[in-house]
C-alpha cells in the first residue's frame, strides 16, 4: 500500500516503454506481476487462467463498468440476455453467406489499387477503408459516411488514451447524431425490416416494446467499434505476419483450406484487441491480490493469449493447438457475437491477398509503426506486394 491508502502502482500502462511495444511489455508483466495495479486501468489481469476465471464468474466480475448505456457490452444478465437474443441472429451463417460477395467485391476493388502500385501503406490504403466500407455495406449505410466514420474512430481512440471523458461523451453524441439521421431517413421512407440491417433493428422489440433510438444507436456504435477498430487492426496484423513469413504465404497459397485456422492462430500470437473491462461487485481475492467491491479490472487479451502456461512456445505458429483455449473472440456470455462476420471478412481478405499476389514483403527501407493503446496492430504498415 502507498501512504495514501491506495494500492502501490505496479506499472504505468501509458509509459513510453509500454506503448512502444505493448506485446513485449505485457509479456514481461505477465511473468513479473500478473495481477497489476495502475492509476489508469486499476487492476489488469495478464494470465490466461485469471482472465478465464473473470469471464466465467460474471456475477463477481460485472460488465456494468459505465454510467452510459452500452448494449449489450455494458450489461449483465438478465438485461444482457434479452439484448443478446436480438443481436445474435444478425450474424447467423446464412446472413454471412449472403453478405460474402459484397465483402469480396470491396476487398478486390481496394486491392487492385494497391497491386497496381506494387507498394502500399496497408493501414491507410487498405485496412481502414476496408473496415469502414464493409461496415457501411453490412448496415445499409451510404458511402458518404465512410470518411466521417473513419474520423470518428480515430477521435475515439485518442480520447480513450487521453482518458478524456468529456470528449468520449461528445463522441457518443456525435455517433447518435449519425444514427438519428439514418433512422429518420428510414422512417420517412416507411422502411421495413427486410430493407437493410439498420431498418430491421428499428423494428426489434425488447421487454414487449420497440427498441428506443438510443438503444439502436448503442448497438450500432458497439458494432462499429468492433468492426472499424478491431477488424482494421486484424487485417494489418495478418498482412504483416505474412510479410515476415514467406514460407507460410506459400503454404497457404497451396492449401487455402488452412486459412481460417491460420487466421485464428496468427491473431492469437498478435491480438487485434488489447483489453476489455469489468468491475468487481464484491471484495474478491485473485492470485493473492485483494480487490475491493467497485474496483475496475481490465482483461488483457493480448497477454492471456500468449501465456506459455497454456500455449507451449507461445510465439510459435502451430495449427495443432486446442482452439478452445484461444481467447481471440472472448468466452462465456459476452463472447463476441460478431465473430462469424469477422471470421468471414478476414478469410476473404486472406484469400484475395494470397490469391492475387506472388509475394508480400516489408517495403524496403520503410519500417512499420506499432499502434498504441487502446489499439493494437500498426498505425503504418509499408508493404511491397508483387502481383501474380
Ligand atoms: C477480429 C475482430 C474481432 C475481435 C478479435 C473481437 C473480439 C471480441 C471479444 C474478445 C469480445 C468479448 C469482450 C468482453 O468479454 O468484454 C467481443 C465482444 C463483442 N464484439 Fe467483437 N470482436 C471482433 C469483431 C467484431 C465485429 C465485427 C462486431 C460487430 C459487427 C463485434 C461486436 C461485438 C460486440 C457487440 C461485443 C459485446 C458482446 C457482449 O457484451 O455480449 N465484434 N469481441
């Protein structure tokens, strides 16, 4: 304990050292101080075992981390269960199959541009535009929103890192503004559920009444964050990993059926999502540390999925690992509902990227730049891509 009665700081998640290479810093923390306290995050759980414990015990480790409405991310049962029931069908297999051609068209258009130049800064020229365009196509939103959404996602990232609560609530309002316009346009047009996903959500009911605009906006905001933040990071991580492992490119080109398992394994080694939050509902001891009721907790996905206690030789790419241990999409009642969409999108990106290139390599003389918390992946990823 420090003199002021607060737990002593074990680390600084925003120090330059940590931000420069989050994965290396978290690997070090997992071994040195697996349940660590900091002013910024309060408690961080770095070990696989402790993260799984929190996921399984949602009565003690609650998702009600914020005063603001967050559907369904910020909810516990029974509210959570009611909203999950509405959301899950939107990611059903038939919907994903129906959406795949539109998704592939976006990938091909964006790749053709990059291939014609032979070199690309993949984050700005492919990963972010891909995520934004796919999101709008999936929800039935107009292309005019591509740029504002990309800008909104950048501002959200900066406000989270700066812990700027005022900016974050302004951003939530800005997003509600976009959604209000989209909903009004559909109301004016008398849209029916089959018109698009946004119109369908407007007609959903919870507790025997229609979803409010605020609830629809919150659902869509959480999908947008999943899509734009996490998918764009995942695309960069996959492309960078391929550029560093030419033999894996060749193996996957020869056997494309390995792509889905390869995607999950690469993203286990280098996670696109850093952390999610919980709050303790009672005093609880974990790994010898005493947490009080009301304490905030971060589940450090990026670290848990690299825990050598569960993944032997954790940095090695191996397709024979038990997929049940991979926490890429979480586990338990909050497991990612968007995983079927994410898996389809990332498979299509990999199929086209590998199928249309002879070789993907780091661009000579240009270095990749790591993204910083709360993002993972790369803010800049210069690659040389040779067409077939
Ligand atoms: C590679 C891409 C993605 C990864 C790695 C990922 C990962 C995750 C993880 C680990 C969780 C659990 C969070 C927790 O336990 O607190 C989660 C939840 C969630 N994800 Fe994803 N996600 C991805 C893409 C998406 C997409 C594309 C969408 C929607 C379009 C989405 C929507 C959500 C939502 C709404 C939740 C909250 C679920 C709940 O609280 O019940 N995600 N995601």
